C-alpha cells in the first residue's frame, strides 16, 4: 500500500504547492484526500505525480529489502524490551549499515526511533536525543501509529532525565496509538513518581496481566515491586510486603537477579522504616548493600540506613555511614546528597545554625523542586518551620508550615 504522507513529503521537499503538483493531472481536493490516506489513487495518476516530483514510482512502494529491514527493526525492538543490551547493540550495528542509502522516510523514522530506544536502554542520553531529532524531521509525514511511538520514546527520555510531569504529558499523547504492556508499566512508574498512586496501581495491574499472558515473568516481577512501592506509599504495609515477597519468590527462577534483590531488599527496608521498626529496616538495608559488588549506587540506601541508626541513637555508626555516602557521591549535587547533608546537620546537632537554614533554602529546596520530589519539599518546609519557630520568628515559621501543607505530598 502507498501511504499519502510520502507523496506529501516529496511534494514539500520539491517546494511544490498542491495546485502546482496537480495541474493537468487531478484536482487539488483529490490530491488532498490522497495525502490524507482517504482514497487510494490509480497507478496512472501516481506515475504522473511521480514524474512531476522527479522520483521513481518504486520509491513510493515498500521493496522486499525494505520489508526485510522493517522486520529486523521489529526484532530489535523485542530485544530492547527484554533489556538484552548486547543483542540490541548488535542489531544497531547491523541495521545502521543496511539503512545507508535508503530513501524510504517511514523506514528511516522507524530506525531512528528504535535507535532512540536503544540509546535510552544503555543510558546514552545525548545520542538518544540526536536520534529523536532525526525522527522529528519526518514526523509530519508519518502515520499516527509511528507518531505515537515518537511521543512514547520522547516521554521515556524525559522520565529518565527526571522530568516526570513532562514525561506524563508525552505519554498521554501516545496513549491513543500505543497499547503495549511495557507502555502501561512505564506510565505506572511516572504516576508513582508524581504521587498519583491510584493511577499507578491501575496501570501496574494492567501491565502485569498482559506480562502474565505472555509468560514474561521478569516483567511480572517488575510489576510486583512497583505495586509494593505504591501500597507502601499509601501505608498499606501488609499488602506492600506481600508483593515484595512475591517478587523475591519470582526471581528464584531468573538469571542475573542481583540487581533485583538489591531493589527488593531496599524497598522492604522502607516498609519497616515507615512502620517505625528501625532494627528490621536496618537489617534489610544492610542486605541490600551486601548484595552490591561495591557501594556505588547505594547512596539512598545508605541515607536510610543512617537515618534509622540515628533514630536508635547510634550516633557513631550513623555518622560513619553518612560520611561513606557523601564520599561515594563525589560532591554531586543531587537529591540524595541533600538528604545526607540534612541528616548530617541533625546528627551533629546543628539544626539551630544559620548554615542549616541556608542549606535548606538555597540548596535542598531548589533541587527537590526541580525534580518534583514533593515529599522532600514538604520535609524541607517543615524543617524550616521548626527552625524559625526555635528562633521565635513565628510569622516566618507559620509561612513555612503553610507551604508544607500546600505541597502536593498526599498520595492518592
């Protein structure tokens, strides 16, 4: 089948109006319907249009080689969804060579979108954005299904870079044309980060049902973990623990489970942390850290471990872990750095110092706001309210408490 968008692409590439292209061949309304895929033109009219566009008739058709490359791209995408990084890299190298010299804009767009997803998988964001830019050039001429994947992968790029609200906007644009379980799982992740827990649970369960049907057990485990996180956030701790236990049971038959154990133990620790059971929390945070080959990447677990040690008045151990976490971050100003520094001020009994207030207002709050970390924004305002209250600056203290109450921190 010949898609009308291709004719539109070549017409605009030749800087022809619809009237100029159709003169002596067909009517402008007829061409408009062709370009919008409302009608299928006759072969005779297409040959005349191609002649005026200075292209071969065959350039509008899918060749057998193009169909072969398209099939390779579909297989590539399946390996990407399975997180098979070596296989994805092999696909990229092979298809990149085959795509050279191809003029089929739909095929080129599909390649650039798959390449975007590949580079997001291996966390090479600059290259992913380059591929998105290549795809965007052709998007006006693409079928809506391909445009849906452009929004989908653009949204994933925003999510992985911490821009959750922008990611949600793009995912919702894709929703009419993308309906794979991976999409619903990732949408559930976004809703979870934005505190929309009911919606996150809905999409998690929808994705899990489809993953179960397709016997994708490692994806089912991902859903168990996300559901556990969500139920913990709304304080349904027993339900949360049941999902984490299902996840631990589910990974027994999977290869390469270390990263999953790290994640599950960490989140079980958070359940006990929220239940104010510091000894149990500490046990699971240490389990999570012990699974790691080194502590790099475990800075948030270290913060939570130190926080629970501080609750138990284990000041020396809390201080030691805080310092380890800060060393691992190597001065990187991110959310975990802010959490560790705030805890360090508290452990050192420096909450009345002006430096504490300055750090909360000038460093921590801007970073948390940039990342839409509502829970931490609320915590900062509460700490500032306490600080100003201790300083007898009651008006400013009241303002900070009001800010804390207005933050969208409730999970619904």
